[in-house]
C-alpha cells in the first residue's frame, strides 16, 4: 500500500491552502478526510500495479524487495486488499461529497488503463501521472465547494510532470531495460534532461506570474508573495 507515497495526496489540500477565506474547522476536517480517501484509492492502485508487475519488478534493484515481487505477500491477499481499499475509498468519497465519487472513479479508471497498457507508451505515461495530481486538486476543490484556479492547476501540473520525468530519468540512468518498463525504449537521457529543464523553467515562470497577479495578491492579502520564489 506504500504509506510513504501518501504524501502525494497532500495535493488534495492545495485549493484550501490557496483559498484562505474557505479555511474553517469543517473544511479542514473534510480535506483531511479527503486525503485519507485518496490514500485508500491510491493504495488500491498500487496493489494492482504490483500484482501486474511482480515479474518485471524482480529485475529491478529496488522494486524486487516489494512484497509481491519478493514473495512475502500472496497475489490473492493483495487482490483482497485491493478490493477492500477500493470499496472503502468509494464509500468515503460518496459520504464526503457525492461529486467526489466521479473524480475518484476517473482516477481509478485512468490508472487501470495506465497499468494495463498506457504505461508502456513513452510521454503518455508521464502525462497520466501528472493528470493524477490534477484530479487530487479537483477533489480538494469539491470538498471546499470552490473552483480550482488556473494557476493552481498549471503550477501543480508542471510540478507533477517534473516528478514523473525525474522518475523516468532515474530508470534510464540505472539502465533499466524495456523488460522492466516498456516505455523506457522511447526515452533517452538527453531527451529527459531537456524535458526536465523545460518543465522546470515553465514552472518557475508560471509561479512568478502567479505571485505577481493582482487578483492573487488581493485574495491572499499581501503584495510580497513573490519573495516565496
């Protein structure tokens, strides 16, 4: 279930963080519950990934120690855990906000498509990972009944894309082959280095524009936001 990865679900709190007037005890509790819900669903997806990839993971210097790849956990136990996590996540999403169930379902379906085929397609694989973070932000916005701003989506999307590209670069540097991840045959270290530089440049510029936007400064109550850059 990879608890260390749950930190990614803090993105659910981004809309509340950038909308101070929405902060209250009820919205904070709702967002925290949303983070737990997304963590359950994300862990279910991890179970699916590890079930499908357990043979390929055995050739990876780090992933070979995962419970399924190492044989510490049986496939049937992992499948049962996956179903339980999906059911709990879906129930939690509907209880918190009925519209949130559609976001969670989209996240699950997208990741099933990713696990089954799309993770084998270079570039598409990293875009799907990035889109998963945008769905987390959409979930957070629903929980506090607001619309996520274009700036939040742009900055978060670029940050997530950087993380995904950096992971692919790590695989290339480790000289992982297509037998581990089929999409790696569509990447080169030069392409990934150039892509990472381009994405980081766009991220910095976008954030600088965000911090100097008049509407943003007025909403956050400061004209010195650009210092955070």
